[in-house]
């Protein structure tokens, strides 16, 4: 588009310049010719008064010399009244041309070697007609024409170059929005959902940019809905499977019990595979919009209410703290619920019945910490456990639970740490950054203030 516009402008400007410059150049040439012959007429007119008074050779020679054109002027007097024909100066015109001027009685021009001559008739006192011949060289006829044509050519070339430059700038103004639109489409196709196109440029391209941005917003919304479905799948399937797996452990020995446990284990592996595939298929990062997020305290209370029934069946003591007041975090409600279910499911899956556990929420100005701790045997190698959480899936664990939690924390700029809890077992610390900054170092607590005010919601443990 850019080069097409430049070519069109170049062609149009060139035609306009040619249409004006060629006639103007011819006019300049004609004006130079008229100027040269006008000067010749003035020189001839300077000799005419002397011819009307005298025909004396000496006097006429002095008149011609005083006119300053003795080398380019000639005077031709006819014979008559007792005098012979007289020719002063160098004759360049033919005798036929001179006789024709005398006969017609009006000025004429004739082409001679090296230029032209002006033949001007002058009436003498005797009634005869004398002819004044003024030589006009070709250099005088074309004097200044070359310079004028050069100026015209320079002006025309400048106009052409200027028009090309303007057309190029206009083309860039049209092409750049189109290039940004193409680049945005490629970025969106590569999965970078934050790609947007500036809504500027010509009206048509601006409307195209508006439509593209609207389409991108719709794609983000659709993928966010898909993400919610994946998180809901994790919440709805893995939690009942955990309860079912724990119940099958109490079936005792026998072929039927072993088959039931094998079937549950196979089902759990298939569900883990489906959920992992759904999570890996989602886009890298979708920034939460203004007002996005959920109340962590409300989600913790809801999920602890669900797990408390199973805890009572297994004789587990449990505690939840820091959920008396709302605690807003920039993550989706379904994602937080899935993460809590994953961690609590790990507690029930990897610790013996009767093992106590707790969930604590600490709120600060720039971060929120959720602690999930238990009184189990602990994790000997936290780094290896986090590595399994990144997808290696070894040591009898798929690592899916920690992977869910890690992705959720890192989406806010936070992190996940595994350590020893005050209950004597494992403590998983989830750090949610509220201002989107990079995750802080291990062990740093910033401005987080502990919210264990002494009041515990649904408790079975001492503080």
C-alpha cells in the first residue's frame, strides 16, 4: 500500500510538472527571442533619424559607430538623385531579402549563419527606402534560456521529490496501523492474550483496530471461562475421589476390595491426567482486570466446612484462623478453592488418620499469606516436592496439587514455600502478592500482620 501510494503520487506529480514546465520553458525561450529582437529594433531606430537627414557616408559611419553596433549593423542605401548605391557595414542578409523589405515597406527577419538579422526599412528625404540591417547572434537569442530551464527542472524535481516524501509519510501513516494490526493478530495467535492494537490511524483502520480489540477481549473472556471450568473440574472431581480413596482403604482384604482400590486409583490417575491436560492447554498468563479477585476468608471457611465432615470421621483435629474479616486477593474464587482442596486432599492422602491440620490466613498491606499445616511426618525433601509440582511426577505423587497452588501464587507475583509447621509436620505457605510485584525472598514477611486474634472459627486444636 505504501509503495503503491508513492508510485501513484510520483506519476501524477510528474505529469503535472511536465504539463506546466514544458509550456513554461517554451514561453521563456520565446521571451528571450523577443527580447533580443526588441533590442535590435531599438538599435535600428537609433539610426533612422540620421538617415532622414543625410546620406553622407562619413556621417552615417559616425552614427553607426555611436550606436555601438558597428560590427553587427549594416545600412543599405539605394542608388538615386546622382548617387550610387551605398552599403555600410557587413552585409549578412541576401540581396533578395533586402529588396523584398524595400518593396513591402515593413520590417522582416532572415536567418543567416550564426543567428538572424533584422531588416528595418527607413524612408529617406528623397523618398527612397533605405534598409538597416541588425545582426542578432544565436547566443543572444538563447541568452538566459538554459538557466531558466535549469531552474524549472530543479523546481519540478523538487516538487516531485516533495510529493513523494509526503506520499511516503501518508503511506506510513496508513501502513503502520495495518502492521500493528497484523502484529497483534500474530501475537494473539501465539497465545499472548494481552496483545492489543492502538486505535489510531485512518478511520477504516481505526475501526478495524476497535473490532480486533473487541475480539481479543472476547477471546480472553472465553479462555477465562474455560479456565474456570478446568478449576471447577478439579474442585468437583478430585475432592470426591479423595474421600472415595480414603473409604476404600477401610474395606479390608479380599479380591473385591483390591479391585475396588485399583479401580479408584486408576480413576484418580485418569482424572489427574485430564486436569493436567486442561491446565497445560490454558494460556500462559491472563492479567486480572480491575475489581477481579475473591474473598480468601470466605473461600477458606467454605472449604474447611466441607473437609470438616471427613476430618470428624477420621478423628482429625483441625483449626482455621484469620477468617473473621474479608481478605481480598487478586485470584479467581474457583482457583483458590481448587488450590485449597488440593493441599487439604494431600493432607488426608499422605498422613495417617487422626493427624491434626490447620489453615491460617494472614493479611498485610501488600501481601496475603495462606498457611496449610499438619502434624504428619513432614516432607523430607521440600525442593524435590516442588520439582514434582512442576511436572516430573515421581515418588508416588503426581505433583498436581502443588502445581495448581504454584501457578495460582505466581500469577499474582507471589510464590509457594514448603517448610516445617508448628504442629510438627509440613507447612505449605502460599504468598499472594497484592500489588503485582516480583516475589519476595524466602522467609521475608514484609508488612504482613498476623490475624490470630485469639478467636478461632470451627476449632478442634489449641492455638
